[in-house]
């Protein structure tokens, strides 16, 4: 009798655990969609509305700002955002990059802004979005080793994972990345999902079964370890409550490249280093990009 009651109790717990895990997984894998609804606010003289086609059939919307030169940068926004990023954060970055001689592409990741898609995957599938962005920039005459990636939050984790598809990218700036999906979800599940962190295995199981998303494939820190040839600039805020600062410290420690760098900005919340320290952000990003993709000297006069 007692054994039967125990079995029933365990089954009830399992059903409840998985049911709650499904509800949390469904909610957490949907991004808030914020359509653009305006022209870009970037000082560059010209821009183009562009449509990118991913290898799995989605159409992504973006802006391309061409300038003279052979260097380009692709900026990748965070979750619940779009190509402008909060209060035009990415547009401000595009301003100083175009002034520095980089053509710039801003685009909406799948499930965000004006792009196709319903869910996000912390980079498992967003890396295909970035791949389509790289293909577009390459089609405009830029070689892969003259293209920089700068990602924020979800965009940063995705940019790192893009090395799996484009290991020869010219430069990589990671602003507020997570080291792996499991650690991040476990740490934020109470505040983001309203359940204890021990629901993480159930949430991962449900995202895999119900939505085809495999969080175990999302391990930026493993990608960093596998690419010691790639110097990376890591940026993080010390009071980040969404992605804790240890993620950036662990990622930097995983990079064997002596040219990799870590800037921990003090007193700012998640991904807000560029907001609180705009001049230092600009200086650090430009210095790093110039070290990795130096401007070609003008050809000598005949």
C-alpha cells in the first residue's frame, strides 16, 4: 500500500514538474517583439533597407550603412530588442564605427523586430542569422577577415558561437555574453521564470521535445576554448543582474589568446556599459578593432 502511494506521488510530481517546465520553456523562448517603425538615426550619409535570407528559410530585415573602405562591422542586438537596441544603443555604436571607416550592418534577429520567426534559442539558430549577415556583407565585396562582429547579450553569445560557422572572421567584440545556456538559465530562472533553478533540466527537456531547441548546444565558453587563435574583447558590467559578471571572467579565462581583453565597467546594469561610459566604450572598441583589422595604408602615388 505504501509503495503504491509512493509511486502515485512520484508520478504526480513528475507530471507537475514537466507541466510547469513546459509552461516556463514556452514563455522563456518567446521574445518580446518590438517592430522598428522608423528610419535609422545614424549620421552616415546613406543607408539601404536590406532583406537577408537564412539557410533555414527565414527573412530578416536590416539596414546597411556603406562607407568607403574595405572594413565592415555587423552589430547584433540582444533579447527583447531589435536592430536599434534600447534607446538606439546600436545606432550610437554604428555612428562611431562608420566615422572610423567601417561599413555597418544592423539587422533584426529571428523572432525580433521586423524579422520572421517566433522563438529564440540563445544562439543555436541565431548563428544562422549572423551567417546570412556575413554572406550579405561578403556579397558587397568585403572579405571575411575584414569583417568584425559586435554583439550585445544574446547577440554576444551568438557572435561567439558564429566562430563555429565562420572561424576566420576578422574581429569579435562580446558585450555581456553568457558562458553557456545551462548556467545562465539556472541562475536567472527564479527571476525570469518564477521557479527555482532546479527546474532547469525540465525546461531544457521541454524546449528540446516541444520546440526543437537544444540548450546543450549553446556553450560559448567551449567555442572560445576551441579557438585560441581568435582574440576577443569581452565587456561586462559588474552589477549585471541578468548575466552575472562571472560569465565574462570565465570567458576571458577560457581564451588562450594573449590579445584577448576584458573590460568590466563599474556601477552599470545589464549591457549598459556603452550608456554609462560612451567615450570609454568607443575608445576601447575602436582600439581593439584597429588592432585586429587595421586600416590599410593609402597606396603610394606613382
